[in-house]
């Protein structure tokens, strides 16, 4: 009898072409599917909650898969981790889920975290895990500007040209900017995001933090509905899919 499982995955995005299988390199999805194929002795399709780009990390990517064997969830987690070595992918949690559960379409909120290191010296220990900006940013001005993006808007300005979404309208539930020592952490929460939306918003907030833009300039860029008005897109290395929330679903995570 086929059973559906929900996987919660952590991974370092460096070295991967992204979550989704592609022909130009190794993806996170391929690593997980290879491991499951060796365990089930047959190909298994893994469906993720978010298609993270090349270089983007995850602290709590969610996925689901249908399996035939009578797995105990904790043993499946351990077997997966043993077979995914030495790749930088880890199964944090495996849970049995109802048959109607879908990692992507059942999600009610996705939380992304973006980390900036704004000091003169570059990152050493956290190289590849943060965006290094070699000047102090004004996080208070960035947070003030960020609140102007919260709500339901046309996010064309912050949408990649190759975005395949049916339209640019999204509801941004939260966009907070806070300092932790030499790090600035930006938290974005919404049910769904456009392609490159978070990195585009962060790149524009960087302009505010540098004093190049005022909060009003950011609001004007949003209202322009013009991709050319976006600031420089922030690099992938600072972005993390932090967690995915399922209302009443298995392994509910708060946004």
C-alpha cells in the first residue's frame, strides 16, 4: 500500500543548480530522489514546496513523496541521510502525511530569511552564506521602507523577467529588517512569492540602507510596476527558505 510522507529538508545551496532537476548540473531534488530510489529499488518523484534557485539555501524546505515500503518515519529519515552523504542535504524530519497533502499546494505561508554582513572585512566562516556589503547600512531606514511593501500589491517591479507566474499580484504578510551585531536579517512571509521577488526587494532595500534611496523612492519604484525601477538584485548566497507553514497539516511551522 502506498503511503505519503512529508520531508523537512535542510541544505546548503552552493554547488547545486537549485531545488529542481535540470540538465546543467546537480539539483537538491535529484540528490533526494537518488537516495529514495536506492531505498525503494524504484524511481520516486519528490515534490518540493518551493523551487529555490542556484545558490539559495534552506533551513526548512518541505517536500512530499509516495513510497511503497512500510517505513517507520524516523528510520526513513536516518536511511535518507546515510544515502545523501556527502552532499550538503539533510533530512531533519520525516512524517507520515494524509494522501491529499501536497508540499506546494497545501502550503499556507512560506518564510524566507535574507542575511547581510555589513562590515568592512569580508566573511570567512560564513563565506557563501551571507551577502557581504562592505559598509554600514541603516537598518532602521530599511525597516521603515520595508513596511511600505507589506500588503497586496502588483510586484512587477520586483519580479524577474522570466517569472512564470500567471500574474504579478501577491500579498506580502511580513517584511521585517533587524540587526544582529554585524548582520542584518530580513524576514519575508507570504503564501507565495514571484521569481526573484525576495532578492529584488532586498537589493532595493540595500539602496535605502546606503542612503541612495529614501523610503518614498522605494514606494515609487513599487508603484511604477516597471522592472527597470528595481535596485540591483541581491545575490543568492544570502537567501534561505526558512520554513513552510501548513494550516492544520503535518509538522505545522509558524511563519
